[in-house]
């Protein structure tokens, strides 16, 4: 390569394995170029380490033509701690066998079928009984005489649009997808045998892609043989072993082996899932919320945080066929609970309002006017884009994504080394790169000033564009100082942000941001609004055993409440807000119904604030700002329009090919790309703006898998987004409307019914009430205490008290009772004084 103003000094000679006699002379203006920072991943090198696993590719060696229609891939894999490993081809559902004669068990090999051209074989190496894994890619080029044929995978729809590699299925009628090729480029004849339905002819649905509908026998194994025959009668075969099963996976939880009671803040959950085929994923849930997901492995081992009380831990295993199984453990977190004071108070008393009472007191119209917080949407949008690019790292099941979402995920993660230019104008750049003897990723890297392995889409710039053009254009979103803000009202909060589904839906011409319901957990179950009032209210501290925590029991004796002052900072407070509340919602972006071709005019759509810069002549710039293609085009413009600012936004790359000087000249001028070649080197694309060319690439790849134009809408679910509401903000917003309704509040507090449903199973009555000693008391309709676990021997009442449900609290004594949910429980008194008692509560005889 020579840059503008080159001194023409020779740099190096590059010997290509596939062209034994070809030598390319390369020159540059700045002296010798450093070695390329991307290597051929098929070169056998010293073992490299990733995620604790060392891998060395033993064969094949450097990228070179393979004469046979299949290749034996051999590699060496090991860990420092000697953990046994398994290896399988991600695009071929078979494990690699350990060759005989390898006592260390570190070498793996498997013969894999090939098609003509470059085959990218991805191998997954993982622990046999652990969680570590990594991926290795081997590239092999096949140009032999025999046809090439290899299975892609199995699907359920007619055209195998969602086909994926797997060895087990749960449906008998499946679609087998395969790739097949001939050396001449003509379409081969492809036939499938071995199914219960008999031999079938495959049909070509796209160049080189064939599908066949086959029927499998129930609960049996089948070897499907694919044969490809070319126009001369030569043929080749490849096989795929498939098992039909509806048998769910087996799950074994080793730790804890049974339901347990403990006082730790977390519990180790470890075990294994096994199935007839591979395990697709294992999800661990606490209650209804997923806490971890393990992809493509049988073992799981993690520590799960525990909440006070009963924690239902569920392990869900899904095998490669889609069969699902669950196994549960119930873990009760036990801890000492201290109950203090209580009784009748003729002075200031803290009164509590639950969530329902708060909603009833503040009119709905006022709820809508009270803004609790203005949510900054940048973290939400960035997390959504990050989740699409790497769903497994954010707890999203990749199988929940549709074809368009999966394509968008690949685009967000795409780098120059993985960029597929087929079907676009930039495809011709490949012929230029081939003509000058350089890998296309290297030419693109030098042209775009990017590392070959650096993602093309800068996530921060994608976030900026999405905020400005999609989110910020919605009427419900306010832009201030460059930030997109969404007001969260009391009405939204009391309904778990559910109204946002309508607020952020379609509005005018805007198609909306949210698709489906919105849900947030803002309030804990024990949410209370605490008010200091002058009353004679009876209040006692008690225990809700199902939650394993302290709660309050309140009753109103005779006598009125004097006053409530919500404006007094010392008299009004709120407890039970989630410390870091989160929201779940499904966001969507719609695409336009047409394909936008890159423009040919250089001075079209000038950029107002950048003299001399133009966006280009594509009609994509005329679309509404929220259209997906417009987001892509604007992102590409912002990424690449600032390239080479230190050189006046200009750069010229010159390449020689052997004796041909300036065989290819690439000229960059404020993003306008012109490529000229000499000596018949390649077929360069026409001049145009790079960002419009890249928009074409992204559009084509977005529709991979046969998605029709105009239907590649993307929608993705975002879970656990922080919403930014804190207790102080809530309290200040509520003071005035509640003060204006003080009389209504007094009526609610002084009613004959309890202020809120009493969730306690018992409460503490200090000494002095009715002249009696400190005691524990059950609610009137809850039954009494017992001396035995069988609940057959009632505990007697307390002296000088007529309440039979009160029992004296004695240190070291255990009392038994039936909780409000009907399950037997035990309370153990640890320590007691006249105005305080410390207790432990746990299920009688083990877990409830």
C-alpha cells in the first residue's frame, strides 16, 4: 500500500499459501507497516487462553483449499486445573470425539462436511461439569470436484426460516435445511433419506440453500442422509443424527438437597440437568423473577440472595428440542425479630396508610398532576441496545428474539472481520481487495480507520441517535439540556407504571415506543405512609411469618383523633418504597416499507452546521426521524463523518499489485468514497458516501432469513430498568394534597374497620396493659397458641387478662400456632423484658 506522497520504499513480501508463485510488493509513505492485528484463526499456534480454557488448533493449518468435501478438525484443549472438557460444532450438533492414543484426553477431532468456498466452522469448548466455555473459529476453503453438502439445522416452518443446529426435536414433522454447492456453481440435485416418511427431494429456496419436509418416528433415533449430485453425476453425502423425544429433561438439585431453614443472606444452589439431547438453557428463578441463566451447559452453581421468609427457588431446564422441566426448593430465611412497646397512646402516634388507602385519598385527577420523578431515558435506551447486542449477558433468552431482532443483534455486534457485504454495492470492494492480494477486512479497516475486530456500531452514538430521533420525538418525552426526560406521575406509580403502555404508545404520526404492557415494582409489600397524629390509637408490633419480618397491628379504641399535619416534616414519612425500583417494558422500532439505495449525487442534503459536508442523495434522509433505516443512516453518518479531521477530512490509500503501480486508489473526501483501479484489478463500486453504502449493508443484513421488505420491525423486552424514584421526592410531592384532605383522612383512620388489612400472625403486648405481664397475642379470628407441634394442647391465657389469645412471653419457651395461611409455625422466645421481646419464627417441623 502507498499513501499520498509515498516515498515508495518496499515494505515486505507476502507469500500466500494458495498462490505459491504470487508475490505482492507493498509500499507505504511512513515506512514498514506493523503486522496485521487480526490473524487467520485457523493457523496452528501456541495454545491461547480465554475464560480459563486453553485451545490450540492442530488441523487444518493455514487457510488453504481443501480437495475433499469434508475436513477433519483437530484441536487441543485443556484447563490449568485439569477439568474435563467437551467440544462440539455449533453449526453441527455433534460432539467431537477424543482420539485414541491421547492419554491426557486433550485432543479432539471431528470430520465436518463442507460446501464450496470459505467455510467458517465455529467450535464451542466447555467444561463437562462446570460453567466455563469459549468459542473457537476455524476457516476452511473447499474447491474440490465433488459437490459440497452440509446440514444447517432443523426448523418447524415450511421454509426452515428459524432452522438451527440441534440433535433432538419434539415434533415429528420437521423441516431440514441444508447448504449444497458444485464447483461449476450450478445448483445440485439434493435428496434426503433416512426419515420415517421415506426419501424426499429437497427444494432450493435461495442460492445454495435447500429445504426438505421430513417426518420422524415417535420417540426414536434417525440418521438423515443428505446427498448432493452435480450436473456430471458426481455426488457427495452428509449425515445428521436426529432423535425425536418429548421426554422432559431431568433436573437434580444437589445443594440444598431438600427444603431448608437457615439464617444466611444467600444460599448456594447447585446441581445438574440432563436430557436426551443437549441442554439449551437453565434458568434459575426466585419467586417469579429470573436471577440467572446458564446457556448450553448441564451444570449450574450459584449463590441466590434470600429475602426474609419463604423463598421459592425454581430451576427451569429446556433441552435442545424445547422440552421443559422444573424443580424447586423452598428456603426459609430465619432471623431474630425484636418487637417493642405498643398499647394505647394518648399523645403523638405514628399512623400508617398502605398503598390502597393512599390511592383512595388522592383523587385520580390529582394523581395525574403529581410528578414524582422525571426519568432520564438514556440508561433505559442504552441498556435496551446492549441487551439486543448481548442478550445472554443481560438475562434475556436469545430464543425469545424474533428473526429481525436476531439480525439487529448481529448488526450491533458486527465488526469488519464479520461484515457480510453480499448483495450490496460494497460487495465489489471484495474483488478489489482480492485483486491487490489483501484481506477485505484489512482494506476496510484502513479505509474506515477501524480495527478489524472493533464493532462498527458505536453503542454511545447509536444511543444518542435513538434518543433524539425515536424517543425524543414522542409527545410524552421532554428534551432538556440534551436529555430525554419522561415524567412519572403518582397515577403511574400507584399502578406499577402500567399507564405508560398507553402514554408511550402511538401518538399522532409517531408509531410509539412501547409495544405491550409496562410493569414496575415501586412499592414493597409492606409499604406504609407514616403520619404522626394526636390520637388514642392502639398500635402493636407483630410478625408476619410468611414474610419472616416485623409488621404492625393497629386498632382504634374509644376516643377521637385530634389532628394531622402533613406539612410538618417531623409528622409525615413514607416507608416501604423499593430502594432501587425497576421497570419491565417492551420497546419497538418500525422500519420503512421500501429499500433505500445510496445516492449518487455528491452535494445533496448539505449539513446545516457543517459547511462542506453533505449527507447524500438517498431518500432515507426524507423519512420521519423514527424510522429504523433513518436511525441506521444517521448513526453511520455521525460515526464516519468525523474521520480524518486532522487531515482535512481527506485521505488517499494507494495499493500496488505486483508490477502494477496504483492498482487500486481509494480516495476519501469528507466521507465521499471514490475507488479507481488499473490493470483489470477488481470491479470497484461507484462513488458515493460511505454512510449511505453502510446503510445499504445494514438494510440487507436486517432482512437475512427471508424477512420481506417493510416487515423487519424490531421489538425487544427490557427488564429491570432503574426508574429513579426515592422516598424523599415522593413525600414532598404528597404533602399538600393530603393536607387538603385531612378530614377525609381522619374519617378513614377513625373508621370501625382496621386502617389496613392486618398481616401479622401475632403481636407483642408489653407489660402494664391491664396490669398483665409481657405477652404475645393472636388476632381475634386467627386461633390461639399451643404447647405442642401437633396443635392439640392449647396454651392458657395471661393472668389479669380476659383475652384467651394472649400467652405470657417466657424466655426459652416455644409456642406453636397455625398461621393465617393455615400452615403450622413455631415461635421461640429468645429474650423478654417488660417492653421488648426477641423471637425467632420458623415452620413447625421443617418447611411449610
